[in-house]
C-alpha cells in the first residue's frame, strides 16, 4: 500500500513540475507547441534596415518593440530574407510567445489606436 502511495505521489510531483515549467518558457520552439501560450497579433514599425541573423546564415532579422491591440508591449525577433525588405513600414506579426507564425505589411490606418500611440513614442 505504501509503495502505491509513493508511486502516485511521484507521478503527481512530476506532473506539477512539467505543468509549471510550461508557463516559464522563452524558447520559440517550445512556445509554438505549448498550449498555455496565447496566440496574438503584434504591431510594430520598422525604422532601420534589418541586421544579419547570427543564428541563420544568409538571413536577416529585426528585433522590434511590438505592441498588441490592448497596448501591451513585447520584444519580438522577426526573421526575413532581404535586408531592406520591410524598411520604414508598419508590420503585423502573428506570434505565440516567442514563435512568429506570419508577418505582413499593413497600412498605418490598419494599426489599432492603442498600438499606434505606443509605437510612435
């Protein structure tokens, strides 16, 4: 009987550790599959040419201060193929934690007001 209780307690402890670990991720690969991380749209303004991506040769990246529709700010890393591809444009990035699903260029009029206020600062 004691042995069964120890096994059940061990399984419960392992489940608690795994579940709590899922909430503290900053890895884009883990964020992609983590059911606890919420998917959302983030808006940003690219002002300068992109920089070479140190993780992937022949690729470029932006480190952007993005703002979601509610005005919450976050830093996102967006990888692109061309260095001058999205220079001086508003972009809408679909993210889930640190993972970027998609990127599209948008007009300034399509950016929500709360996001636009924080982006221009």
